[in-house]
């Protein structure tokens, strides 16, 4: 589904991403791990076109998106949930969700499946986003990214600052999106996560970054045997 080949990225004179490659297949959760400051968020922003890459390629179902603008990537089927959620605090929940439909024709309805995934959002449609709890805001941010029914969902630390009950709900949704998707179309999920147990439970495959490079990868079922927890411990 999503294929990244040999990406290099610089900030000023600093070489941030050093030949990063990965594949995120449909129907699988690909987990991206690593200590703080190793380039994980920069990689995700590069995949979304928020920061440019010096070299390498990003393709989605064979379509080259390397030079595409963020809105073009969104229209092509890349959904992105940034670290910190970045919802529109002064807009209602409903309007936040409609912002996720910006790449769709006018009048496109909010997919009802979003309220099946996150029932609390239907109860709070007219409440301002800034009035929601942190966990509810995270659910809103994920639902906003899903509104356009993307083929790939990129999540940057969705459990950060979230209460355990909502972490469990988010995990359930991520698994469902990979296994079933929306309207029967399974998604590729790329999950960047610091909460190791959450990541290991969901991982179909994993990658570990250090100093801008991928230093380990493999099936999620092998994470315990290969002691990946110790590799990413702070």
C-alpha cells in the first residue's frame, strides 16, 4: 500500500533521516518505535509532505507522491493524525469532522461509521472541540482523519496523555481499521508509539529507528523474542 524508499532529509546542516525505507501493507499495523529525538516524527511529516525530503521516494499503490503537497496526499488517500492532536478548539465536533472532508465534493456527509467507532462524538456533535477531554480530542482527531476514508492512516503517538480506558478504545479501533477498514476496505496503519505494550499488542510488523536510521525490523510476533523493548528503552 504505502512504500518508502531510501528517504534522506536535512534540517539545516543536520542529517535527520538517513536512507529510511519501509512498507506499510493494507490490512496490517506497522509500528514505528524508537527513543525521543531519533527522527520518527520527522519521518511521518515527510510522508505527509509537511517537510520536504532531499532524496528518496514515497509511493501509494504505485502512485509517486514524493513531491506532492499535503492536500494532494490527503486526496490520494493518506490520513494523518499528528502528535498533540491539533484539533480546531473553537470549532464544534461536527465542524472538525467536516474539515476532514475538505478533499471530498461539497455536501459529502460525515461517514456514519465514525460514530460507530467513536460513539461519544455523536453525543457531543455541537460541543466545541476545546471543551472535550484529552482522550475525546484524540478520538476526534482520529475520526477527522478517517472522514475522507483514507487508504493509509498515519498516527503519531495517539496514546500520549490519554486515560487507560480510551487507550483501550483507540487500540480496538486501530485493529478494526486494519482488519476490516471502513466500508470493507482494509487500511494500512502506520503507528508511531512510545507506549511499548500498546505497540507490541497491535504490531503486525515493527521498525526501530535510531539516529535517523532503521536499525531493526520484522514481524510483530518476534518482538518479545528479539527483546525489542530493551532496544527502545529510555
